[in-house]
């Protein structure tokens, strides 16, 4: 029998903002790729283009991570209308 419950990659934190640690291998993979790209940028973008470009690069990666968490993660309580 198939489960109708949605499997989230990232659970919503019960207190505070955002999502907790991943609960699925896909979520862990996203986190590993994110950190690998930040480290790669520190080695490639930072020395060649400076801190401002690295800040923009890291900001873009972080924005992408948040979008993935919003799409594949549990809906946050403050977005559900729950208090």
C-alpha cells in the first residue's frame, strides 16, 4: 500500500526560523554540494575577483539553497499561518 504522506528532504524547525538537518539522502546531497561550491568559490572566486564577488557568489548559492528548502522541505509554521 502506498503512503500518501509527502517525504520532505528538510523538516521545519520546531523553534526558531528555517529548516533542520536533512532527513533524506537527497537533502544531505544538496548540503554537501552547497558546501563544496562555497569552498570551491573560496579557492577560485575570492583570490581572482575579491571579497565582494565572493560575497555575491555565496549569496546566490545561499538563495538557491533556500529555494530548494522551500520546494523540498516541510512548510514552515509561520508560512502555514500557525503560531
